[in-house]
């Protein structure tokens, strides 16, 4: 939940920074940055106070913490809240790095954070089991503080606009706060939809489907995280080109960004879906029933969503997002309502996931309408052509790769490697010949040549 909200708030801050960077207004960039620091500080302080007040009542009266010492429970709670404070206040600096397209610094800090958490998780085996939770919580807080200061020092050294000034603009505050609220709506709806699915399916199918969905979500999140950074890389340029009124370049950027995101996800999800049973058997000692089917359907849903993954960024670049966020997320909320009705009437366990995928596909067309409403210069013909190209690439790749499964390879590992190689080759060929337009192919070839002639 924190990660969802953190991402939404970072996206909102980055949009405003990128917009004024595109206008070349350094003074306004500095003011927006300082105001975003104020906004995140206010939000984090209010959040910390609210959580601490709630915790003061909930921990001693409602929480079932078994045989764990209450002092340790309080330590874990307080350190977790403190970590949240530093995570939220890192967002303006994180957003500045992205808006300035300092992707190497952004990547190094992210790698540092993940490496430290990996070392922490691995080192816990050295401690007594009763000490692992408090040590984990304390070190996570230390990492959060360290990352906050790394972000702060990096931004101050690289960008003069990230030097905080005492500044307050009520209108800008309202604009930032309102935009952050609307951008956070998809995260809240996604959380509600995911948890609502858990409750609804549990009430009919029991915990077996919940266990399968948990495994499926882990697989989906792992694969999705590899491709989603593409959206982060494209976001600043999409907003900057909009601010500079370079609408043709902006359109090409968000279409290309979605294509690359989709293709990267396809490279992993297609062979993984075809060989899901084998992969799960390697990963888990006991594979929950239905896990394979649910994982495949969730991957399909995400693959469909990735067809327009950077379109949200394009709409948000305009600043006119209230109508879009309300109506688009209402569609996804209605999908959960339909699932509740169908599950109560009676259906197979996989039907709700098919409904989610169908709604993801249908909601794309509403997204196109909302985009045309705020960006009349966008060509719906170009957008639909990109959707057709992505569909053809995925369809041909799945069909050809699935033929490999029909042969008897004798050894499951050999079969898995062949599926992986064939899907990669077919995807590469179809992406270059069908998936990219002539302009995109030229850009791609130029990029490859520049890498080799450095």
C-alpha cells in the first residue's frame, strides 16, 4: 500500500517539476521543489501522528501478538512509522532526479537500497529468532534514513533548484495537493480491488484460491517491476515536450514508451506463461491448486494494461486529470462489483480473472476518449495502429512458441530452454518487422549504432 501511494505522489511531484523544466523556468522549478518538500512534510507529519494515535489504542487492546514481548512490538511499530516518515520525505528528491533525467543516479541509489535490504535479509539467519524482527525493523529504519540523505546530498550537489528555500504559495499548494490526490486514486482503487478479490474469492472458494492468488501476484509483480522502469524513463520527456508544445514528438514518445514496456513484459511473460507449471514446480515444494491458471490470467491482464502504460503520463502532463481519474477508475471499480455478483451467482474460480482482463481491454477505449478530450492533437488512428501492432506481435509469438510445446523433448529443462530461445527469437523478429513503425525502427537502429560506436 505504501509503495502504491509513494509511487503516485512521486509521479505527481515529477509532473510539476518536468513541466516547468520544459518551460525553462528555473525559478519556478525551485519554487515547486520547495513547495513539494512542504507538502510531503505536512502529509508525513499528519500521517505519523494519525498512525501513532491509532497504534496507541490498537496495540494494547486489539493486536494479537502471541508470545512476543510487548516492548518488541512497540519498537517494531515505532520504527516502521519512522521509516514511513523518511520514505515520504525522500519523494521530492527522488522526483527531481527523474524530472532532470538523471537516471544513472536514480539507478545507483535504487541498487544501493535493494542491496542493503538483501544483505539485511540474508544476515538475519545469524541472529536468534526472537531478535530478528526488532533487528529487521531497526535496520530498515537505518536504511530509510541513509537513503533519504543520499537522495538529499545527490540532488543538492547536482541541481541548484533542489536547494530548499523558505517559500509558500497557497495556490501552488492547493494545485500540488489536489493533483496528488487525483493521481493517488488509481493506487487506492487498485488496493481496494485486489483486497476485495481476496475477500470475495475466500468467501466462496476458501483459502486455496487466496494462496494461489498470492503466488500469482508475486510472479506478476516481479515481472512487472522489470518493465515498469521504462515508464519512469519516458515520463520526464513526455511532460517536457507537452510543456514546450512539441505535440508530435510527445505523441511519438508515449506510444513508443508503451510499446517498449509491452514488449519487455512480453519477453518474460510469454515463455513464463507457457511453462508456468514447470517454473512453479521448481520454485515451490508444494504448488497451490489453481496457481498456474491464475498466474497466467493475471499476467495476461497486466500485458493488456501495458499496451497503454505511458498514456496515463501523457494525460497527467496536461494537468486536467479529474474527469479522467474519476471515470477511468470507476470502470475498474465496477469490474469488482460485477465479479462480486457473478461469484455469488456461481462460477468457476478463474472467471473473475477473465473479467479483470476484459475490463482492462475495454477501459483502454475510454482512456482514448479521455485523452482526445484533453489532447485534441492526438491521432486515434496512430494509437489504434500501435495496439494492432502489439496484438499481432504477441499473437504470432504465442502461437509459434506454443507449437514447441507439442513436441516431445524428453527432458523438461531442455523443453524450457527451447521455449525461452524460440519465444525470444520470434518476439525479436516480429517486434522489429511488425511492432515498430518505420520511424521507430530508424530510432532503434540509430540507438544501437551509437552504442557500438562510442
